[in-house]
C-alpha cells in the first residue's frame, strides 16, 4: 500500500496539476445535478466520487508504470 500512495508524497509536478484540473472538472456535472433538483448533498457526493475515481486511476497508472 505504501508504494501505491507514494506518488502523492512527491513534489507537485505538472502531471499532478493535470490530475487536479481533471478532478476539478467534476464540478460541472455536480452543478447540473444540483440545478435539476437532486440537492446539494447529492451534488457534493458526486463530486467526491468523481475526484476519488480520478485519483484512483492516476495512482493505479503510476503504480503500474513504476512496477
């Protein structure tokens, strides 16, 4: 597990900036959910799930690349 989360302890790089931007783009569908009437908590939950999915894909990519 330590090797899986190791990329998060490195200095902030351009790759991590791209991951953060992609994660932040999850706000757009969450705003649409909020305006459709699903509520604030559903939108925030969707944003959290999106961000975790992006982070998991990035960490899996780095883990396989460094293996």
